[in-house]
C-alpha cells in the first residue's frame, strides 16, 4: 500500500525557524497543510503554518498529539532530540530518518561517514579530553580549529588554535569536558585548509531512490556566518562533477529521503574536501526559490510526500545575501529596489548575527 501523502494532507515540521517557514510556504503552495512543533512562541514557521504546538521536545503528551494530527514529518534542523523523533516516528514516517539525522548531529560520525563513501576530508582527530587535544595539535599542527562534536553552528562551539600553547584556552572556550571513556568524542580538531573557495551542493532524493542535485554554488562567510551564495559557483567542470558526485553518493549511502546539503572546500590543486553536511534545507539553497525550476523546499515537500522530484535546473544566475540583525538598515533600500527579491523571516528581535532575512538578485543565465 502506498504511503504517499496527497494534497490536503498535513506535514509536521520539527523546528520553527526560517527554514521551516520557507518549507511551510512551499507546502501551502503545493496544497498541503503544515503543523509546526517548536518550543518557541511566535517562531517564524508558526506565522505561516496551519498549526503550532508550542511545547518542549520532552513533552510526551504533546508529541503524541502532534503525531496524531499529521501524515508525515520532517525536520528543519538536525538536532531534534532522538527521543522526540522516536515518539513521533512510531506513529508516522519522518523523512529524513533517524540514521541521516544522527550522523548530521555529530561531526566525528559525519567525517567517518564521508570517508566511508570515498570523500576526502581535512585532517582531523576526535577529542574526548584535554590530553587528546594536546596530542591532536602535535599531530595535525597549527593553525587548526577545535569544534564541539554536537550542537555547533554559525561559528558557535568553535575555537581557533594558532599555537600548541593555546590548546587549554580553546578547550575551555568550547566548554570542554573531561569525557574520557565516553563512547562519543566531545569535540573534533580539524587541520586548517588553505582553500581556494568554499562550495556546497544540495542533493534531493525521493522515496524511489531518484537523486537530483542542485548545481554547486560558491559561498562566502563573514564572521563564520554565510554572507553570500553565488550560483553558479564558476568552478572547473571536473570540480563541479566531483562535488555533485559526492553529494549523490552520500544521499544514496544514507538511503535518504529528503535533502542533503554538503559543504566543501576546493583547494588550489582542484581537490574537493568535505567540510560538513546537513540533512535538511540549507542557507546556501535559498537562491533556488527565485532562480530554479524547483526550489529546495519544493523538492523536500515532494520527497516527504512521495511525489516525483522536480527539475532542479537553474533558469537564472543568482546572488543571495543574508540579512543579519546588524544589516537591518539596508532593508528599506532592498524594499525600494525593483530588482531585489526580498525574503524576511518575521523575527522581531534584530540581534547582531541573527538571520533576519535574505535578498536575491537574478541575472541572465550563463553556462
């Protein structure tokens, strides 16, 4: 019996941020209802969804009621507690499933996974305790980056180490624990990569195993937060093919149903090194809303609901720029510019570093 979700059905969304908001907008346009589960009141996704359960992720009664109200679910961020996923997953399918989400939650597991599908990573070592870190710094050298294995994003949970004498301070800066004997490392140490550029590829994979990749895009960060994404990435064809192949192989290896975003470094000699992955919509895919035949959000709706995937082809070149809290003074200019495609997320508190919206500019397609 098919478990396809027909238009008129309800898709649950774990998480209420801007990714959930744009997913809910795409679902609505395709004839679906959405129900957001998010502990935050008046979150961006809840402003456009049909329903919002405002409850903690450990509220079993709320989770069961949520599961009873939906036909399937997805996640707009990968760090949803496993127990919450298990509770809802016992009643309805969650796509992507727990395997992809658990790997995406942990940098050490993520790097091991990519090495297993034949992809190259920057030099790295798992770190359980300060003694491991000191040994890893001696092996990898400096500069290097210490990152928490779990829950880090947009530069949070990271510390740069420029000399071996800075190891203890970096460990303290990321909240280092004495986790000797723990099954999973608390952090990873990554060797510094002298890269030419950073690119990303978003792969969509349907229930039938069909994989469709958006072409590689070039990303530029500012203070560890994505600043601009440019499509196309303008990298050699061999690099683009290698990057797309990695994302597709990873999606297949995960038996993924949904989206997989893979961030990569391109070195001066043309090697492609994995940075990290996210089994969900991604900031570097926002441009697809305005510049592709099918956006990343529409692809996720299709995958979750068991529909055939759409065409990810680019019909325009695009540059997407994030609008952070400190950039809000630029918004009136974007509002007045007929060429600007402005997307605001409905957040009231414009804190520095907080993603408030994005703007995309299109140009005639090249290549």
